[in-house]
C-alpha cells in the first residue's frame, strides 16, 4: 500500500504512539526480571535460564519473516493489517501471566520448562502485533520529517513505558513478602496494560482500501523468501539492520544485567528502580532534541551522534568495579540521552528504507521488511540476555532459590559490571562501523516522494 500523502493527524500520531506502551512493556519487563526470576526465585542455573529465554526468542526470529509476509497478504486480501494485531494484543496478556505463574515448590527443571512454554506463547503473540505495527509508518506518510515526528512520539511513549514497567514492575513485585505472589501480581497488572496499549494502536491500521502492489497468496516459504530478498536487494536495509541488531544486543545485555548490578554491585536490590529513572527520564526529555538534530543534519548523522554518546557513557561505568556508588547514575543518565536517539532515529529511517525500496523496485513489501526487522531486534535483545548468562557462568555466579542467602565472589561481581559497561560499549562501536554503509539521505527520500506524487497525479 502506498504511503499516505496527507499530513499526519494528532490522533493518528497519538494512537500509534500508545502502542509503544505495549511494546515497551513487553521488551522491558521480561528482559529485566525473567533471567533473575529463573535464577534467584526458581533456582534454575544461569546457563539454563539463558537458554530458556533465548530459545523462546529464537522462535520469534524464525516466525517473524513469515508473519511479515502473511501481513502483506492480509493487506492485499482485506485492505488492513489489523486482524493479526488484534489477535496478538488479546492473547499476549494470558501468556504473560502464565510465564510468572510457576507454582511454588516445583523443581527447577520443571519450572524452566513451564517458563519456556509460557514465554514462547507470549513471544508469539507479541510478534503477531509487532511485525505489522512496525510496517505501518511506511504506509501512514511519505514525508521524511513527518516520519521522524511519528517515531519520535512513539519513542517518547516507549521510554515512559520503559520507566513505568522497569521501575514499577520490580516495585510491585517487592510489595509482597511471597516472591511467587509478587511476580504473579506484577505479571497480571503489566499484561493487562500491555494488551490495552496494543489494542489502541490497532486503530491506526488502514481498513477497507485494498493494496494493488502487495504480494499474492503463496505458500509458507514465501515469507522467508521475501525477507531474504529484501536483505539482498537493499544495502540500506542491511546497514541499518546490522547497526540496530548490534545495539539491541548491547541494550539487551544492559537490561538483563540491571537487576544484577543493583543487587550485587550497588548492594541494593531496589536500586534497579533508580537505575531506570536515571536512564529513562533523560530519554523522555531528549527524544524531541534528536528530532531537531535529525532535521538539521539528517537522521543517519543524528543516529551516529546518539550512539557515540551512549557508548562513551556505558564505557565509563566500568569504574563500578573499583568504586561502586551513587556516581553511576550520572553516566546512566547520559546513556539515556543517547538511547532516545538510538531508538527514534533508526525506526524513523526504516520507513524511508521501505519506501525507497518500493520506489526503486516497483513493489511494496512493508510487512516483509517489518518481519525481518523484528526478527533482528528480537535476536539482539535475546542474545543480550544470553551473553549475560554466559558471563555469569564463566565468572562463577551462584544461583539461589526463594529467600536463600548466597555470596558472590569478586570475580562474579566484576563480570556483572563489565557486562553492563565495557561489552555494551564495544557493541555500539561495532554498530557505528555498520552504519557507515547506510547510503540514503534526505534528498533520496524527498525525490521518492515527489516521484510518487507525480505518478499519482498523472494516473
């Protein structure tokens, strides 16, 4: 479906942004507490906990391209991507609650299987919503700056959601003396809020207008074929995706490690709330700043600047090994300022990539691009949690169950600090190398929009 030429209304921008309450909540809360829940409440070993989380995410990587192609088919057949988005929004809360509903007294092995199956269901529901949701901006507007505006507001809501879920979730869990009850109540409240946010966003998906350039129905292999074809023919997509996946790995690693940093480096389990406030408050404030920067220097340069700020701030946190203390909140705040640009600008660049590909090759594959993008994002975040568990295992981290008290060695504590600082900084540096190969500039996108308008008038 061709991108709309009309100016985006405030209502469309607001409803689309509200969807990030759901995507931010799901991306944040499991990444923050699920590994910790497995290791320190259910007694699952660190490596097994990492495998449980990663295996469910790998499933998402497998199905996302297929969902993307099916979304394109649904658009061609019915004129909307909405149906699958609604299914995902309604089923996700159920799976989310089940993930944290492991019965007390179940042995660690059975607990791991329970969490794996429930989280697999939840992740599938999320993909049903997320893949078409990612595809929508390319179809909502063809304007270079309007896309930045749309995605800036989305990221502002996203960062607020990260703050609410990242800070509020652990606080709600800690309000109960029984850890199992605390996690269950947290999951119930969070699941309902996530589902509600997603349902609001489904109203932005077009209804009724059938696409003339979406692919016809084909077999299941078409989903993967379309995804690989998008990667092969679009150098811009390869560069942007590589940068975003590497940064997803970095942020996923830090997200999974935040609770461990609070508990074992800062020696205050509830300090995770302060870490999130320090990260997200600047992100909310700085998201509009990156919109201004992108308007002046281009999205790709703004993205690079935001990444540099985040990487330098993360690297400075290595000082926690020798001098843990309240000073860490300052570099975390700087990382938050960079994080806002690292989220809004690549997501604003993605619809540019999609529309340029459609203009260049005469086909519309927004769903397929969205499927590969979501698969890459999911893989990055999942591998971040896996990388943390590998470091924990190498450094001798000791797991526990319930209220059991354990002591960590200095090597294990240092491993946690490095996972939160040096490794993410190196990953962001690698992402900048990939970003240098991104070829599109404002002039390319404006030329695409002008040509599309001319063709529409001529026809």
